[in-house]
C-alpha cells in the first residue's frame, strides 16, 4: 500500500501567508507605537529641570541636548510648556496657536526680524512663568504668527531677570529670592 496525500489547496496557502503578513504588520505597528510612547516619556523626563535651593538662591541646572540647545519643561500661566532657551531673543516668543491655548492676549501689532525672516508679532505679557522652582511674574512676551510648533523661545525678557552661567554642557540659572 502506498500513502496517498492530497495536494494543498493553493487558495488556503495564499490566505495563510496573507494572515501571517497581516499579523507581522500589526505587530510592527504596535511595536512602533510603543517605542514612540517610550521615547516621548524619556524626553519629558530629560527636560525636567533640576532645582536646588542654596540659602536665598534658587538654582536650576539644564543639560544641553545633542545639538547643544537647552530645552526645559516649565509652566506658563499654570499650563505645562516646553522652553528653548534663546539668549539672542529679546522677548519670550510664543507661537500664535500655543498663545491661544495659554490664554495670552494679543496687544499692539508689529514686525520682528527672526532667523526665519520677517514675522508679524503681537506684544503680550505672561502672568506667571515657572522653570523648575524659579518663578517669574509679568514677563514681557511676543506672540509670533510665524512660529510653528509647541516650543516657547525663552528670551532675555525672562533670562535677563536671572543670573546664568555655562560650564561644559550644563547651564545654571540662578534667581535670588527676597527673604520672607
């Protein structure tokens, strides 16, 4: 006697292969989402400022990113934001869409010359700005129609109220607090 096998049905073979490809695709998509979520959480932790109190001085240390920029989580008017420190900016510059979310009023209109060219801006003020334990009140700012994204340029209207020094890839900001 001989064993007689029936040949596999080509349509079920194709369907099985298709299901395997679909399963792999779903796995890779889920892996990608998980990895992106992990990266976002890691970035949020990296940009948390480290605050220290030394008598009447509050010190916040920031580490430079790979490009040498100083980014930090903070708050504007009680809402979480990300700052990019920019000693070349006269004012704190806020993208227009973000300014709406933060409830910043538009003041007098004007134009500013930026690295990206001429941009329409509106004068404004930030009621409260927090960077770690450093707190600033009534900070001059501009709302920039030409800026995209969610980062606020932390310019000299805020940084000028602080002492700052750089050593290596660490920037230290210091605020002298008046005794209570």
